[in-house]
């Protein structure tokens, strides 16, 4: 994890810097992609404030804690951040999990397009030969918007989809 540590009203300390970096490295097991952490350590009168902002892996998490000791402030804010990261990861797993059928996803991987910052979701599916009427019945049973299948008559991959007007559309390759 790339870490930048800033000191406000406090002398720069290599011990504090290395302590924060070592503690932040434990979050690498939760993050799939490289992340950036911005740490601000400050002192105001008797209050020691630790503020950490973690950006990366489609999340932005901020934590702030103040105590009478800088090391305890760092530990407390890191505990808060760990809870937030775990909660966020659970939420994303829950949303991606969904109800999967035999024709649904086998594997899903995410690729981030660097130029546009859009997410490309790759889905590998298992499709089986069936007639168009069977595919319509399968869509109605599973209540899905589209279905990829092998047309039993032409032996080619087809896509059946639900149109906005309630009818069905069929996408099939030309010979």
C-alpha cells in the first residue's frame, strides 16, 4: 500500500511513520488492487489526532480519532477503518452473489478501464442447446432479462432478451 504521512504541529518522526506503514500493510489482505493511504497526524493542545484516508479498490474510506496518546489514536482509527473495509467488502460480495442458476455465472472478474474509470465485468456462462420456445420458458421461470443459449436447430449461440414493449428479441449470428 502506498502511504503518505503528514505531520501537523508535530515533529516528523520515523518511528511514527514506520509504525503507521506497518499497521496499514495489514489491510493489503482485504484489498484486491493497490490502494493509497493518506495519513495526517496532528497535535492540538493535549489532543493527539490521527486521520487516515484510504483510496482504492472502488472505495474511499476516511477515519479520524483523537486521544491523549498518538499511538493509541493510530490504533483506534485503524480499528475503525478495518471494520469499514470488512463491511464494504461484505456488502459488495452480497450484491455480486445474488441468485445464480445453472445457466448463470461460473466466474466473474472485474477489470478497471484506466482511461474512462469504468468497470468492465466479465462473465463466463454455461449455455446449453435448446429450442427458442424452451428458451422463452426458461426466461419466464428464472425471471431474467436475457438468456444465452445454443439454438438446437442452427447449433449456434443465440441471445434471447426481453424488450421494453414486453415482447422477446432474438440475436443470432449470420452465416
